[in-house]
């Protein structure tokens, strides 16, 4: 029997156990979307021939703000330099 499964009998326990699972799943999905966008940014930078410094790679990889990542992703599509992507946020 899996160790993460246990019987939840009371209505209170059922509500809070399921809420925790849902919140954890939502958080994991958001982290996955952020990692995917960060990876896309780095792939586009590399395929456009930009030399990606380690500090930029770290900045992109550590970012969890989906809106910021979307801004960078849109910018990287038309940028003529790394500064065009990351200057002013």
C-alpha cells in the first residue's frame, strides 16, 4: 500500500486533505509552466545566436513570475541584443 494514502474519515479531515492536494497540484503546475517558459526563453536566445551569460541564465531560471516570463519571451522574439530582452525588467 502506498505510504501517501491514508484513510480520511471525518468531513473536516476530508476537506483539508483534499484542499492541500489541490493547492499542491496548482503550485506544481505553476512551477512547471514557469520552467517551461524559462526554457523557451533560453532556447530562443540560443537559436537566435545570442551568447547567454550565466547571470542571465540564472535570472531566467530562477524567475517564477509567469507575467514577467511572458514579457521576456515576447521580447526575445524580436530582440537585437540581450539588453533588449532584460533591460527595464
